[in-house]
């Protein structure tokens, strides 16, 4: 795909969801309709990047197959195998005998696809957890690594999760960290609205894996923030900023903004899951940038 590529009204294109027709084109957005009748308004630039990434993945897959054909068994035994997708055996609550987190596997496959001009991301496997993280290489050697915001992926026995991880410090600590920067950023109504839009568009939710700040999930439903408790009771939340700020006073949170998909669906995507993850991470770069904006 070249820079001269343009969408045309009435023409059909195919993204990861399927074939769609362009109905109307505006200055920066367009109306599209999939073959099942669903219609949405979508940024033109976003769809261009998706189509470009899909072409890149096809080219990468062809190159990988060619490289694999030339690789010897010795190189494969040293971890040279390319990422071909998640497997049934990866969905366990441990890291024993799993390889999916490595830089030659999902970790590297996603990092390769991240095209941010602001950051250069690399991956690392989280110690003794079925989880991999991605963060800017310039921040990896800072002393506060454990409290830095990062992109991540993790598995449970039946599900796959990925998104942004923002650890919060103990409430008694007054040390500056990414969490403080993010809370200040969310205090602006336009940022709250932007996060709400992303959560709604990409089926994301906030959760606290530590359960020290809050339990259940925080979702954007029907044009409002809703806290869904473990008892499935839903409570309207007036302010995302106020809710998270209060939760941060209750304990050190393991805060996530994440997307969840079932194990079977994740396995079925094969290599494509790396591209989908990279696309979401790029969409959520403003959250990462806001958290990382503080001085080291």
C-alpha cells in the first residue's frame, strides 16, 4: 500500500473483520458497512493502517515460511522458531514448558509490529507469571520498573487478555510514578471522553487484579461508566478519574485496561493475534504516553 492509496465511495475492501463497502467519505472519517449489514463511522487513517498492517503480515508470513524452509533443526532447537500462534498447551497458570512469551515468539512478533514514532518498544517475559510485557527501551533501566506503565498479554486457563498495565504504589507512598501522571491526565474531561470511546469501541474494561482498590470491572456502557461488581450488580460511576483516584487510596492496585478473548478464539487467530494486539496497543499509545510523561 502506497501513500497515494485512497478509499473510494462504493468500493469494497477487507479488514480483519471482513469485507466492507465505503458508503460516505468525509475529511477524516468515513461510513462503512460490512456484509452482515453492520454500519459504523471509522477514521480513514485507522482503516489505512489496518489494511497496511494486514499486507505486511502476509508478506512477513511468506518471508518467515521461506526462512523456516532454510533453517536447520539445530537452529530450531536454539529457539529460532517463529511465532505461529498460541497453542492449547500455553493456557496454563504457570510458565512451565511454555515458549509463547519469548522474543522469538509473541513478544517479538508484537514488538516488530509496533510502529510508534514516539517510543521504541521491546518485550520481556514476566518472572514466573504467564504474562509478557512491552515497554519503551529507554525506560527499562530505570529503578521504578515495577511501577511503570506497560503493554501486556497474559493467559488464564480459558481466556487470553491484553492491554495496558498501570501498577499503583502503596497509598502511603508520596513518590512520583506513572500512576500519578495518568490520574492527572484523566482529570481532564476530554481525556475521560477519549478513554470512554476506546473502551466502548474495542470492548475494553478496567480491572484490578489485586482487588485492593476495587473488585469486578469498570466498563463504559450506554454512554456512562458502570462498575460491575462480583455479584453482577451494576453501579453508575459519575467520574472515571474520581473512581480510580479513590480506588488508589485503598491499596496498591494491579490496574489493567484490557481486552479479553476466549482461548479457542485466541488460538484460531494464529499469527494474526500479534497484529491485532499491536493495533490496539498503538490505539492506546496516548494512555501510555500520559503515564510515561513524568520525568525519570
